[in-house]
C-alpha cells in the first residue's frame, strides 16, 4: 500500500452507496486517480464535504501501486474558486475542461506540465473578465492537448507539407490541409477560415496572459471552440457531454 500526499484537482464526484462518494482527481505528481471518500455524506464524514468538482485540494490517501481505486484519508481544500461557482457559463467551462482531462489522460501517469496548465486555467477562469470565457477555454483545451501529446499540426499542410493559412481542419490526419489536399469526403473534418487558423496558432504558441488581448468572444472564437471540440471528440472517440451544458448556458 502506497501513501500519496499531493495537491490535486477534483475532476468529478459520483455517489457510491448511501454515504460515500467516488472522487476522480488529477495531480501533477500522480496523474489521474480515483479515491473513495467513505461516509462523506454522513455527519461523521463532513471533513471531506468541501471536495466538490473543480476545486484544488491537498489529499492524502492509501493507493496500491496497481489499483484503480484507493481510500481517501485526509483532505483540505486549497483553492475553491468561489467566483466561477456563481456563474453558470464559467462553471460549465470548468466542466468541459475537466471532462477533457478525465477522458484524455491515462491513470497514474504523472504530468506536471498538464497540471500547471489545468490549475492556471481554473485560476484564470475565476478572475477573467466576461466576454472572454469561450476564448479562454479554447486556449486551455489546446494547451492541454499539447501536454497530453496529441496537439494538431497548424503551420503546414499535414499531407504535402506546404505552409498553409487554413482551408480544412482534418481530424483524422491531425491538422490543417491546404486547398490542394482538401478531401472530397467531409466525414473527418471541417472547413477552417484563415482567421480562425491564425487564432488557433496563436493559442498553441503563447500563454494566456499574452493571448487574451487577441480576441473577445464572438464568431471567430465560437468557430475555434467548435473546431477544437470536434477534433477532441474524434481523438478521444467520445462526445464531451459537458459541451451541451456550456452551449445551453451560452444559449448557442
């Protein structure tokens, strides 16, 4: 039995029996892991009651090296992000990002870079001005994909290698295709305007503090977000269910 003690993001929480919850965490040191918080819904288990999705907490737990599930021993919320919990759009954006981490990472695979991106996104989401939430989320999803090892090729056509400003974003090929290589079949991609491709390249190469002035939420950032969600869904081989909640909150 191994004892872990680390700061981790709560990705999701699911009831387990009448009094317990199964919590999924992501930590830079441990990666993605799941713990049972026993008795958390009873009066005796209120010590773990603050472990809501999308908080950062210090957790101690017993976790066997090859086990998928451990037992939570101690927890303390480090950052709760009270602001975005009062805003439905920001809360939905946190859900999309954390679902991407839950589905896109392997269990027990350390990734400090991804954790720093994730924690930075939650902090920015809590403090960023209205009108930039979709852009912020798009930037975070692309940077997270880079840290997970499957970012798209955005500077040259993935088929012929010629520099391109965007014509077709091909999910199966893994990036942009030029007009000459654009496929007849539209099953594995979508058109991409040059302005959206340029915005995606900026997001892929610069931190949020430098990128945030490039655009406000609008048609271009909406197109960017749609392209990234469709690409992620193709790569992860599943629909990101939380996207529906976000679109509903945005009334898209």
